[in-house]
C-alpha cells in the first residue's frame, strides 16, 4: 500500500474495505439471532436458546476481528468508526429488547441503556462534520461488560443453577447500567469540549485574518 500512515494514503482508503464489510455483516447478522432468541425458552434443553446465545457471541467477537484488520492494514476510516459502534448497538440492543419481551429483563434497564446508546450514536453522527469521536477506553470497557452480562443472561444458566445465577446476572446488569450511563456522560463532556475548542480555534483564525 506504499507508505503507511500518510495523510494521502488514509484519504485513498476505500470505505468499502474488508473491516467495514465485516461490520456491515455483523449488522445484518442480528435479525437471525434475535428471531432465534424470541422463539426460544429459558430451559437448558432448548437447543434454540443455546444457538441464539452462540450467534450473539460470534457476532460480538467479530468486533475484535474487523478492528484488528483495520489497524493492521491501515484501513481505518471515518465510516468504520461510525459503523462499528452501530453494529455493537444493533446486537446488544436486540438482545436487551428480546430479553425484556421474554420477561427476563426489566424494561427500565433496556430503556436506560438504549437511550444512552442511541443518544450517543446520534451525537457522534451530529458532530462528525467537525470531528470524529472514536470509542474511548471507558466505552470499550462498557462494551465488554455488556457482552459478558448479556451472554450470561442469554444462556439458560438461571434455569440450571437457580438463585446464585440470578444474583450474578443482577449484579452484572447493574454494573452495566452504571458503566453505560457514566461513559455516556463522559462522551458528551468530551464532545462538547472538542466542539468548543474547534469553535475557539475558528474564531481565533477569523481574528487573525481580519488584522
């Protein structure tokens, strides 16, 4: 690809490269997982439930694959930075809604998390013309925690292990709600700070030009 990391090379990277195609596949992958989950039960003998949980795990695991390819081969694009979190939200959001429909997760938990996720995604898209806000370390921790909590909730472990697993699921989901809200506020503060910095820089440039 020539000299890696140069501005010219980055500008020439196609949006429809391998990492972004994998990300789009993750988004399209979600309906199958959600459908299987909705027609399943929470019983350990229900193969459909295990398959649905497995599909969720595979779908979320590809997040690391497309990210690795993008960084390894210098294929990071602004589109990829937007599509990647959307893919995560489609999978996690679908899992949350389906679990609530099945009566296995309180609706308020699903609503709080979805409001944060959708709100931050819209916010990131709104400021994209000025700057790109990539996933922060806190955001990555949030995604990992959601993955762990939802995987435990999706597998019929409560039916297998009873109250101890119910307690574990409750603790995990509580941590997810706290981290999700906290990182959402952090994104907003960081975005506003960057926007003010850009506005200040633009104002300074206009003052210099008028002298």
